[in-house]
C-alpha cells in the first residue's frame, strides 16, 4: 500500500532494532534458532535467493494496550501463511510453533521499542525466509535462513485519512494458476515498474485485474480491496490469485459479528465498480486505507464517499478493528497473543 503523506515523513521504513531471531536449515532440518544483534546477512554470490528469488516473507504488528501489556495481532495466521508460501516455492516450511516462539523472543528482546498505547504506532515484525546455498542450475536450495526482525512504524495516516486515487493497471500481478496467493518477494518485484509508473501519473496504487479475462477485480500490489454496497454490505473479491489478507479476513468477521453487516466474499466485476458507495484497501500497514477513485480505461469511477475522508462504513470498520487490536474492546478468542 502507498500513501502520499509517506513522502513527507516516512512512517513505514526500516529502523534497526537491537535483536532479531535467526535459524538455519541444513542437512534436511531446521537447526535451533537464536537471537542475534547482527543485522547483516552474508551470502554466496550465487545464493538461490539472489539468482532465482527463492524467498517469502510475512508482516504483522505488535501493540501496547491501555494496561501496558504487549500484544501481537493473530501471529498464528502469519505462521500458517508463511508455511503455505514456503511450500509454494519448494522451501521447507518453518514450523508454526517455532515461528510463534521467534515472535515472542524478538518482541521480548525489543520490548522497550513497542510504541505507547494510543500513539497509533506499532512495532512491525518482518519474518523472512530465503535460499542461501550456491546454485547455478535452476533447482530448490538445500540450505535456507529464517530471520525475524522488528522495526517500529508510525501511524499510517498522519494528519488524517486522505482517500487514495487508484488506477486499473495495464500490467498483471499474478498468473491465474501462479503465485499470487503466496507472500513471495517475486510478486513484488514485478510490481515495481507498475507502481513507479502509477506514481508518475499521480496515482497512489494499482488495482490489478484477473489476468485471464481482465474483467474482475483482484487486489493492489500489497493490499486486498474491499467495497461497500448501497445497502451496506461488505464485499471482498474472491480469486485463487489474491493473497489471503489476514486483515481482510478479520474485517469480514468484524463486519458480521461486531457490526451486524452482511458480508460477501465473491468475484467482483470491473463493471460493478460504479455501484459501490465506498472502497478501501486493507492490510497490516493501514488496516483500511480509503479509496476516493479508480481510473479505468473507460473513465474514472469516483466513489460517493468522496475525496476528503473515509466513508462511514469503512470508518466504523477500521475503528472497530483498531480497538480490538489495542485491547479497547473484547477481541475474538485467540486474536491477541500477549507477550509476558
Ligand atoms: C501482505 C499482503 C496483503 C495484506 O495482507 P495482511 O495479512 O492483511 O497484511 C495483501 N496483498 C498482498 C499482495 C500482500 O502481500
């Protein structure tokens, strides 16, 4: 996700924290991992990750609640998705229980950097896995590194939520039976040119269509898309090449069980865009970034919620999920993992 306000003062950039967790895969198994202060990775020049992009990653946030406890939002979902991503790239999945243990160790070791309750900021966790041994012929690596580091991130929206202007990309993000549903770096590599061009044209992000027919909405480069219909139903596009966003899944649950909204997870046609009253991008970074308009080949769709602020449904959804994340209202069982 991208946002113009980021250009003035970066709120989502890497900042070195004292500790990160590292584990190595060798001789067919994951060795014991440990915390280290060394942020550098030394690789062979022909490492699999450098030649053939064998790498996947995750992202999640750590918050401080009102009573001062430290909580991580749904890390079990990230652990599971990272296993799916790894398997999609023929990498050995990092065991889920060890992933959660790594989360605990990294948060505990860097706990003084978890931003205060109510600041809107969070400690972002970035797990990443990559093939490390030298390869020249195309084949999966035999050795891997799993690394989990942290970086504090500011509130996504400084000085208010300004709805984004998007465009339908002329490029495709993922093949119909490709890697769109896993969190692989390679899906982002291909988006760099498209996003740079979109920025140059004055748009914040690209909306990608299904590559087979180019009639259905998929997602943006780094966030799922959500819509609100005139009768207040939350609609999210369904496709095998969309990355299964944990924020999107959480929002569907919140809409249904906290706000009593109707929800639909289904194919969404480009031709339907004009019928929605609100549109937003969802992901860990912003929870929901409202969208003002989407430029298409046959003209720009402007959502009735307008250019100045988020619409009422998405505002309510965002506020509710943010309150759940910071422990202000009761969360569904297992959503917040407390770090002692
Ligand atoms: C990470 C990501 C998202 C958002 O997923 P969350 O789990 O909600 O953070 C959406 N789309 C893509 C392509 C992503 O890589």
